[in-house]
C-alpha cells in the first residue's frame, strides 16, 4: 500500500485476480538501475504475462471441463432415478 488513504493505494478495488497479476509483474520488474533496455524489458515482461495467462487459461479450461463432466454425471444420475421411479410406478400399477 502506497499511503494510508485508500485513494492513494494503486491496488484499491483490484480483484484477487488483478492482485495476482500485479504481484507477478512486480516480481518481474526490470532492474532500471542496471540500464536494462526498456523495449527488451517490456517485451520480456509481456511474454511472461502472456505465458502466465495461458497457464491460467489452461487451468480454467480444465476446471470448466471437470464442471461439465460433473454436470453430465448428475444428469445421468437424475435420468437413472427417473427410470427407477417409472419402473416402480409400473410395478405398483400392475399390482393394483
């Protein structure tokens, strides 16, 4: 936090994902005192951010796929229960 005033805090109102990105950028900041080339540093940082985003995207895709699989299993379970209920009703109707 830069100052006690939240308006002075550059991270004020930033989402957790935004904080993760800012932490990543801060961890990879250039060493300006050692005369890093600005363009090269920006390019390297951009590539690192893209790689990080791709890894996060892959993770999210896997999470989405698992959620879809779980939903499909739930639909199958509901269908099976439906068939069992229908079979039970048929048996009751025959017995009556």
